[in-house]
C-alpha cells in the first residue's frame, strides 16, 4: 500500500479537497480496474488527512 501520510505541502482548503475527492470517486466508480480503484481510494485518504489537520488546528482547546 502506498504511503498516505500528508506531505510538507500546506493543507488544502475543505472546498478544494471535496472537489478533488468527488472527481476521484467518479473515476473510481467508472473504472473496472481494481488497481485504479485502490489508487483513487488511497488518494482520497491522503486528501482527507491533509484537510483534517486544518480543522483540528482551528478548534480552540477546552478550558
């Protein structure tokens, strides 16, 4: 399986991530190739991991 850890690149904005995820999901659904489907799912996971730290950082810690 490929490495799904986020790179040193800045996190994506949530809207950008959703556009990318929607595109990858469509390609995966239209493909009959399991390798393509797996690659797209791994890429979706990578994108989600890039966006989620952005949301965690924006939350204030409990007092």
